[in-house]
């Protein structure tokens, strides 16, 4: 979904008309229409104001709402407790960043952590069986 589509969707979820939002933001309805059609992009300060108004994050509006956890360790290469600890620390840092940026809710972070714990347990158990 594009920035314009997300802007329109966020506005429509509030049940607001373009004229109402434009008036609140102090811009023309035409400008808002241009943003929603994708003909123009709002500047960063307006983007932040739109996110605040629609009660979403700027990352959501920009299409960056999916957490991308980059792990330096391939689970297949985990051979020691140190490797597991390093992987857990990377995950913890990524989850904390996602929470701080509003990408994840606390419940989503807890669910992700539970899944990671279960996965790590499975990896450890499989290494014991080898």
C-alpha cells in the first residue's frame, strides 16, 4: 500500500472528509487530495502531524510497519550457549526498538518473545539429540 493509500485509509477510518482534515492541518483540500492520490508527498513536519491526527505512526504511513528482525546468526549454526545468548540479545534489542517506534504493541512483543523461546528450546533439544 502506498503512502497516499495509507493516508486516505487512515482518514476514512476516522470517518473524516478531506475538507475537515485540510482545515485542521491548515492546508488546502487540493493539497490533501494530491497527497492521497500520490501526486505529491507531504513534507516531514506535515507527515508527523498527519500521523498524530490519525493516531498512527509515521512508519505506518510510510509502509514501514512490518518489523524486520535481522539476525547475524543462522539458527543452523548455533553450536554453543554463547551463540544462543547472542541471538537472544539481538532479538531483545530488535523488539525494544520496535516497541519504542510503535511498530509493535507490548502484546505482540511478548508473543514474539514466547515464539523465540520455544524455537531456541527446540534448537537446544535438537543439538542434544545429535
